């Protein structure tokens, strides 16, 4: 027992002294915060767009004879263009929203220090992104690079434009107007030099890449990042992300927020590729996306604690039973702070192993089920607060086999947690018995 305790202390000291400080600095870095907040700002467009995608491609076999399914399939085929128009204007051009949102949020970091206008930062970045990602061709703007393919370009363009504006402000490079000029007019003129710099730098680069490689900048960047995107979709990468996120959580840092913020660009790129494949009738290529994390790996919240809450409901310990009753409803909506801090799980050596093991086992099982085509793959962005079985089915285009898998994963998590729960329950029962005996003695003495 002492050797186990020593091993736990060694791991905890490593996380506390090395992993946590690095993770804390990364999560507080202004560019990382701007990227994270930018993705969050664009999320409503993606959720609505993804929801409509399911209506355009019903989850039924084309040869079905069921009346309801047949009617839905026929309607979707007849009105496919009309149904997909809102999708095309949301998920189909999500990189536009992401670029503007990241620039706006990064610009807010420089309001006090450099006097930047976040709105003007967003406008400049939007213009720059369209300049390199959707140059006018035969009287039309191509949209191929405005979806998932353009995410990495959107991030780089947003950061470049805002940092360039900050540099110009810091060195007083710009058009000077009298103080009597209204602020909006001054802001507009402040943007003249940055627009000129963007046109003189990014546009020649775009023309060069088009002439030399016959690609737009987003396509060239995607070809560079393609190995990284593929690696991020592998099982080892998924397990590493789960391990890091839960080690940070155990040390008291919201690891899920840090890991998901860093993975969001890969998740949305994978989602865009899956949606393009769905529209073309091709096999869906990717597995690891936000919905996979939320509804399959961490069922009930970080640590896959739904299984633990189920154990708590029948606990002999009054404390754990009350925590189970308080936590069961929030856990259904993937909110598990009551069980995380009420138990507590954070810094509790008894739950160190299952807190890491349960989500990793879930990841392996869910990844295997998708790899073997036992269930479908993610095609939709779903609010993370959706109940796990419903959210999983929704994310996979209403594949209800996913809901069954989620229930099985919750049971597996409960089995993993059970022996550790019994150890902790025994400790609490001894404490509760000792406390009751002490109270009885005090009453008798009184």
C-alpha cells in the first residue's frame, strides 16, 4: 500500500511541477485564448448547419419501403438544394466566421495596450481571408476553401492581420487625423495602411502559389498539415489527449477545456471532411471529433463519471448516496462538477486509476466500434449538454446504435469504478461510524 502511495505522490508531483505550469501558461496565452474563443463564438452557426444536414441525408436505406422513411427520402431528394442552403451558409463557410471571431477576440487583448478596434481587426481579417481563399473566378467566388479546408488558413490569417495592425500601431505607422474627427471615421482611416499591407503581402503570395502549384493558399496549407491531421485522428493520439486532459483535471485544472481548445481545429477539419464525404456518398474518413469526445469518451463528464454516479445511488454511505442523488441529473447533461468536487475526486488517490482508465477504455471501445463500422461516424456538431445517448445518435445522423453503445460504455465505466468505489465507501463508512459514536458519547455526557 505504501509503494502505491509513493507512486501516486511521484506522479502527482510530476503533474503539479511540470505538466500543470506548462498547461496553465498555454491556456492563458493570448493567441490560444483567441483561437479557443473564436471557435466558441462560431459554434451556433455550426450547430444549426449540422442539424439541417441530417434532414438532407436521412438515416435510412435508399431501398427502404417504410412509409415514413420513404416520404422523408423522397422529400429530401426533391428539395435537397433548399434544405442545404442554410447548411452552405453556416457549416459550408464556417472558416469565415472562425477567422472573423478569432481576429475579434485577439484584437480585444490589444485594446488597452495598443488601442486596436476589435471590429476593425475582424473586418480586415475577413477581407484578407477571402482574398486568399476565394479569389473571383469567372464572375463567382469559389467556396471550396471556406469550409473545413480553410480552418488552418483562417487561424493564420486572423493572427497575421491583428499582429500586423498591432505592429503598425506600436510604431505609429498610419494616417494621422485631428482629434476632432469622430472615432468611427478615425478607425476607418486607421485601417487604410493595414489593408494596403495585406494586399501587398498576402495577395502576391497567393498568386505565386497559384502559378507554381496550381493551388490556393488554404489547399497548400492543408497539404502541409495533412500528416498532422491524420495523426490526430489515430487511436494513440486520442488516448494521449485523454490522458493529458484527465491528468490535468486530477490536479485541479480544467483539462478538458485546455485539450479541447487545442484540438478544436483538428476536430472541425475532420468534421468538414466527413460532411463533404457524406454529400458525395463516399465513406466517412474520420473518427475523432468533439462529439466523439463528449458523448463516447467522457460519458457523464470528464472521467466518464456517469458510471460512478450510478454506483453512488446504491451506496451504504450517506455522503456518497447524497452525492449520487445530486449528481444524476447534471450527469445526464454531461455536467459532473457535483461529483468531481463533492466526492471529491480531484487529488483523491483512491480514484486516480479509474478516473484515467474509464475514459481511455471508452475511447478504445468506441474507436473500435466505428473502425469496424458497427456504428456510423460523426457528421454533426451537437451541443455538449445534450444527454449522451441522444447526443451520440444526433451526432451520427440519428444512428441509434450509437445510443446503445453509450449505455454500454456507461455500464463499463461503472464496472471499472466499482472496486475503487467500494474501497472509498468503506473508508467513509468507518468515518461516519466514528463520527456517530462520538456524537453519541457527547449526548450521553451532556
